[in-house]
């Protein structure tokens, strides 16, 4: 190891410790402090050997092998910033990223992982989240991570091996799950999906927990059996790269004409628009939102039953329910 490598490793250790303190101060691990040790141990910089930072002249590539020492230092500091990192661009479009660490911490705590759980991660990304899970569970074989793109799974595999973790990495369509590795106690998706894939339920044990991004929120479902699951959204917002990278499920293409300006600026209202897309027009959505006192994400939930899925406000059997794809 060269002198500059030693310096970079020392810088990485200090930056990682600072990131852990920052997430700790935010209280993200209060409900399950075991994750603090995982974040302190797993070196994020090994999972982002390069990434892209948006600037005035397009995207600047930061690279750990840069011949310039200051550039390497910028790279390692950025790797431990509490920010999402763009790791793959295609024609200028983001197709893969490493999620914001504090959001990952919040999601992993909300997943309620227990010793011995078999976990499926949908959206391998850089491999960093799978490494955190493997560290927490202490046995690589309990963790399976799946991604559609072979180049993503190949690089995730390399990053994981470099960091000393060996979860099972599968190339395939995450919406179909990984039946040959089932049954699972936990499923976590790190990419935006338009609905809850029914295949996941059939690959879960009764009582399993699913955590998935949906309509810019995070949905936590409890699985009853192969055809039934129900749960609510966590209170906070969450934005992810869509599954297969096919355009964000933000309410683009929705005409907001006629809505008061304050409605357009209200992020929880935009969540309602995304959730009820194709069922409620924006003016109907706004009338409901006003009538119900501007509900936040935590009042919404989703039920999957006998092949159908629907989103609801306050009560699965209540007056406000909207079919999901």
C-alpha cells in the first residue's frame, strides 16, 4: 500500500466516523442501535470507486484512482457525505445511485430485521446496502440481492468481495423476486415501483415484513399469506431511481392547472397525486386533501388481497380507496 493509500484510508476512517455521528445525532438508530455498528464497520468508499457530481458544466466524475491527491481526497470525503451519489449515468440520465446513508439507516431500522432472518433486497445498486445487511446478520447466505442489469450485479459483487462480504447476488427482474432463494422473512426494495409485486408475497413466510418505496413514500407491509398483506406508509418522504430506470413515478404528465399555488408546493399533496394517479384527477385530489386536513404520509396505507391491491386513507375499508396497478 502506497503512502497516499494510507492517507486516504485514514481520511476514510475519519469521514466514516463523522457520518455515523451525524446519523446518530439525527436519532435514526434509536429504535435499533445494532445498525450503528454496521454503518461504522462497512466502508462505503469501496462501493463507490467513482461517482458523478452535478455541476455547472454537466456531471463531474469523482474517482478514487485519480492521479491527483486532492481529487482523491474530494472523492473520499464525498463518499461519506450524507447524500445520494449518482453512480451510473446513461445518456445523461441517472440509472443507478447509492442512496443517502441516513435514509438507508431509517429504512433498515424500519425493516425490523432479527437474527437469523432471510432477507431479499430488490435493487442491488453498488452493493453497500447488502453489505450492511450481511454485517448485521453475520452470515452472507441469509442475504440475497437482485438487479436486472448484469453490469450492476457484476460491479456490486466486486465491491462486496473487496469489502469482505458475500451475500448472494442475482441478476434478474426484482419484481419477480428470487423464488429459488425463498422463503424470506424480510424484503426491502431500494428502487421505486408502481405497485406491490404479487410474486413477493408468495415468497414470504407468514408474518414477513416488506418495505418498499411507492409514490415517493416508504410502505411497510406485513404479509399474512401468499395472497394477503397490509400496512401503512412511514411518515417521511423518499425518492428513488425507478425499477429498470424507466422514468420517475413523480406526478409528471399530470396537469396542475386550476390548483392553488400553495397546493403545488405542498409535498404531501404531491404524494397524494402520485398515489392516486390515474384514479383521481388533481382537482378531486385537492378537494379531498383540503377536506381531510392535509393528511401526511403516515395516514395512508395499502392492502393486497386475492390479486388486488389498493391504497387507502385512514382505513382499508373506509370511503377513500384507490386501486393500484
